[in-house]
C-alpha cells in the first residue's frame, strides 16, 4: 500500500504525518470518527479540497450555510496550508485563521481566511469565513 503524506502538512516530531494518520481518518470515517476540534476539521477540509472530496465538505459544512454546489476549480493545484491561529470563542464555537497557497492556471494564488466553526452533538461544522485582503487586518 502506498504511503501518502497528508495534504494539510501537520507534523509530529518534525515529521509530516501520513494521510492515514491525519486527515484521512476523518475523511474516510466521518460517521464514526469526527474531527476532535475545529482546527483538525479545518485541516481535513483543506485535504478534502485537495483530494476533490465534495461529499466530505458538504457533510462538515453547517447545513444552513452550505451551498448546493461547490464548483471545484478544475485547474487549481493546492500547494500548502499554514494555520496561523486557532481560538475557542465560546463553549461550542471556534475560529481558525489560515493561509492556503495554490496555483490556478499557472498563476500563484493565496487564500487567507478566518473560518468560523460550531460544535453540535460532538461534531464540528464549518459555518463561514472572512477572507482577508491587504485592507483587512489579521485577527489575533
């Protein structure tokens, strides 16, 4: 069986984790093994974007804010993820700030977002996010 590194770039003792040890657990076993916290969910959602797993993205998106069609960009190549901040904002709420780098039709792109998550019945769900541009300050 091929050993594939996880897309999210999470490390343990300075070694990149395998997909099966990291986000793959949540992608393949959503019903029995939900992500334990909002940061892990955000990382697994990034991996789902890289792997084209629309099913997982929809399952982990709050139903009231989830679009009916995700419209994956066919020419995007995801290059890496940097988690810049994670904080609990309430007993069942959290925010994660991240930067995802990609290449779209040969051009470098940068997605900088502060994502909001809620926990319901022991599962974390993506609610929405604020995109950062040069005019918007970074959250602390």
